[in-house]
C-alpha cells in the first residue's frame, strides 16, 4: 500500500472523528456566538476533508490495479462518511428541521448519482487499462511475427546459397570424375602397349 495514501488516510480519520465531535457539541450549544464559531470550524474541517478525499482519490488511481481496487473501496466509505458529516453540518446550519430533511433527501440523490458515476468512471478506467494492455500484447506479438518472418527469409537465403554451392561443387566433382576416367583410360591404353 502507498505510504502517501496512508498518510492522507490517517489525517482524514483524525479530521473525521474531530468533526463528528464538533457536530455533536455544536448541536448542544445554545449561545449563538459559540455555535457560529463551531459551525465555522466545522465548515473549514469539511473543506479540508474534501481536499484529503481528492488527494486520496488521485493517489489511489495512480497505483497498480490490484492495490487500486482495495483503496478505491476504502475511499468510497470515506466519501460516504464525509457525506454524512455534510448532512449533519446542514442540519446544524439549516433554519428548520423540515428544510434539513428536504436537503437531506436531495443530497442522498446527488450522492447516489455521484457514487454511480464514480463507479462507472472506475470501471471505464479499468476497461481502458485492460484494452491498453491487450493492445501492447498485440503489438508485441506483431513484432515477434515480423522478427520471425525476417529470420525465415534469412534462413531461406542461406539455404539457397548453400544449394548453389553444393550444385557448383557437384559440377566440379563431376568434371574431376570425368577427368580421372579419361586419365585412367589413357593410362590403361599406354600400359597395354
């Protein structure tokens, strides 16, 4: 696993726990100024958590597919956790409970759409990676075929040259054979006289 991802994850978990405590304590505050101060701190914390989620997402997508799948699953949980914190924050800042409930329903729909599109992007990215790997394998196979073809042509040329050499040697041997036959005939003729 990536140390960078683990660092972001640790920061996010600490920030998330801190935000949960602040949301709980802010809902109990009756003093307007203290509550506004807490809400401001929570808003800053949520923005920081968003940044950490984006950093974890980028880091996870840059890793090997086997590790990436596991980290993206964790990341989905963290995104869901952050969405819950945002809902809690809206309840704190919303003027009425009805408004908070209405916003909550709208956010749930948007979050589901975001998760669905995130899953689709992830599947598309994995498909593109598999397609690229297949293309690389096809290119490598094509290169191997071309090298094999060149080697075959070279071997055929060598065999042709060897055939020509053998034919030439055969003709010379045949010529030498004829010359020996003539010499034998001449010697035999001279010896018989």
